[in-house]
């Protein structure tokens, strides 16, 4: 998938149980590397065209999120 995100403000992740692509805003959440698995992230769905849907958010525990490694 080609992500059309501002990588200065959003981090793409994958929701492990559903395999859906999500993104969280850096300023709204804890640092992913230092957060506990029980910390909750406010995430936004990434549509099939790679754009983020900012109209609807999901609250997801860190334990259900997997970082996506991107080559920029």
C-alpha cells in the first residue's frame, strides 16, 4: 500500500487482530517505544487509497498494534 500520510505528524501501524491499517497522531499519543502494552492509542483508519480518515477515530491498546517499517 502507498501511504499518503504526513510522516512528521502520523505513524502508520497495523491492527494485528483485523490486519487493518491505522495511523496515530504523534502529538496525541505516548512514544510507541516506551509505552506499556496497556496504553491506549487514538488511531485513525487508513483507507484503501492510502489516505487517512480523520473523521472517525478508534481507541486501541498498544498490544494490538504493530509498527510498519517503511523505506523512505
